[in-house]
């Protein structure tokens, strides 16, 4: 982080580094970024309740509770004024 010279990239990295600070109880909706996981299925009857993953390059499995599941592979984002992009 300290070696990154591009101000926009440095700002994005600083924002992401603060997302993981869960020192207190979670009282509002949150976004969880999880890496090295391959999605297997979305659980739930009428709405999403969680997502089952396998850990990349292993046979380990993990399930993450979720009330909303978004896909993003293959989509192009659009810049929002005032939001680092």
C-alpha cells in the first residue's frame, strides 16, 4: 500500500483495507469480499440465504450466509461522480 504511487489506486486500497475492520458489532448491512472461493450453489427457498463455496485449489468447503447475491463476472462498471472508481 505504501509503495503504490497512483493516487486513485492508493485511495481504493485504503478504502478496501478499512472494510475488514469489524471491531464492534455489525449494526447495518455490509458487503463481504471473499477471495480464493469458487461458488457452488446459492441456498434458500424463495430468497437467497447463503452461498456454498469450495476453496480454490483444495477440497475444503465453506458456506457464507447472504440475503442478497450479486454476480459481476463479465460486467463493466460505470463511474459514479464523487465515488472513487
